[in-house]
């Protein structure tokens, strides 16, 4: 994918870490803006309209969870969240407020850049399919405009939630194993990790909360299937 013009906002209160991440991403060909606290991050997102946000959870002003809520409330944008604690609660809360992926500190710059590229490849892939409208019973998906409604009621989905729903909608009633979802939606090249499967489960919960608990069926020990009518 051509990276010219791709902009990443790095939000990290540790100046040294922020500078290291920014330098590595610039070396990868990205334009990078940096913010060191919650209010500055929200302002930088509004003024710079980045294609992706790398967002630390622990920030002064207000934390990364609140930053994620505010920027996702304004417009959908991929968010890679950074957390200093290997705490499942942090991960689940972060995914619940709209983060697409997360890394636990310490992490390697190689892994971080791989995740950034994967997120942007996913967005590029989904945006390349234009003019498609999917209707399954009372579920309506406008792929081109990235709009979703059920029974006429619009729902605001994060980028990863939307792409996950479209993946299901193109294969209605077909059971999708978690590992396949991680590979084909998240574009991860490491599958079957407990963290990855928890990420899938968290986003399924979000879709059910926003579009109805009956929309996606759990197939225990295997994965999930979309149960919308034909």
C-alpha cells in the first residue's frame, strides 16, 4: 500500500517513548504528529485528521480511554492502544470504547509498525470495495458510505466493528472461527493467541450491544455466525 500522505497521531506522555515511536514511523514513510496529554490529543485529531492513532492509556489531563471515546464520537478512525499493564480489563475497556488493537508495554518497534501497517491495510482493503449495499432481513449495510442500520435505526460503529460486520454479512450463517477472523479482519499473522481471541469476543459483544443480541450466534468452541434473515 502506498504510504504517501498517510498520517499517524502518536499520543504518549513519555517524551522519549513518543519520540522513538515517531522516528520509527517516519522512517516507515508516515507523516507523524505527536501529543503528550489527553486534551492535546483530541485537539490534534480534530485539526490533523490522522489516518490512524497510536494511543497510550495513561495520560495527563484525561486518559487514553476518554481520548478514544471523544475521537471515535467525532469520526471513525483506527486506534492502536498502548497499555503499561498486562491487564485484561485495560484491554477489554480499550476495545470497548473503540480501539481496534492494543499492545502491552514493553513492545518492540517492529511489532508496533507491523500492527500499524496491518490496521491501515485493512482500512485500505475495505475502502476499495465501493458501491456495495448489503441487505439481510432488517439489517442494511452501505459499504461505500460505511453506514449501518437495523430495523431502520442507524448504529455508529468503529472501523473494526464495521469491517467485522461486513465480513460476517458477506457470509451469512457461515460459522467463522476466531482464528479466521483474526487473519481476515485484523490481518494478524499470529493466530490463536488468548489476547487475540479476547479481542474478537470483545468486538462481538459491541456489535450485539449496538445491533441486537440475536444478530450473531455463538458456536461454542468454534466461533460465530451472523444470523440475520435472508
